[in-house]
C-alpha cells in the first residue's frame, strides 16, 4: 500500500493480478491504472518508450519501492539492473540474504528483491536482445494467501504482473528466461 513500507503489498497493488497472467493477459498490453497514475508522477524517467512506459523490470521495481515509501525516486536507480544491485549492496537499508538453497521457496520472504544473473555459461542466457552477462532481471517475491509468487515486469515484453515462481525454482514456462543464479536482498 502507498507509503506503508510493505514491498509485497505495494507490488501486488501496482501489478496485474495472477488471474490476468493466466487469463486475459492485459499485462502484455498496458500497465494497471494505479501503476500508471503513480508512475507518471515520478521524475527522471529516462530511457526508450518501453522503459518510459514501465514495461521493464527495473522500472517496475523502482516504482514499487518508491510507492511503498522505502526509497526516494531520485536515489534509487532505474534503467539498469546492475545499478540496482550496487545501490542495495551499499545501502544500510538492505541486506543480502545468503540462502542454503536459492531454489527453495521456504527461504524467501514477502518483499524480497530477487536479482537474476547470467554468466553466459548457460546458452539460454543469450536473449534475443543480446543482453550481456551480469545482473539481467529483478523481481519481487510476494505472498498471497500463504502462497508465494513473483511480481515482475520484463523489458519490452510485459508490464508488472503477479506470476509464478518458475524462474526461481527452475520450473520454467516456455516464455520465461533462464538464468545462471540469483541474489536476494531484503529491506531491513
């Protein structure tokens, strides 16, 4: 909720619901009205038309964290997932969570930032857009009625939506990207 400090609830509030992911697929066409209305109040929205419209993982996460009141628009980066990693690594407000098994959903908490990395060791990390090795995607773990999901957007592909956890557990659907490893950051 706006200004609540609750990352998971804010992500769910700004994203399309899981029912849309499974059903009508509006998340591929436009952002939710609530996301768009808040997003348009933010300054420094650099980037191309996809990013400027919120159709990008880093722009979605940025907007959620500012909406939740945990980050300031001018302080938290967007436009580059690697810059998000640098920010949370250096911030006193975030801590990296070292998990014994990053594919075990029991170790995740509502509101965790999940950063996905490619080393180019996995040929499926070569996306059609030719992205480079390093931090290539960011999502937010959300919990709804005791079940875990991810809230995420994808550059030039879709707006914020609540979807499954396949890109964490390795049970990937045909439209999901493959990543070599993840790092998890939790707000203190």
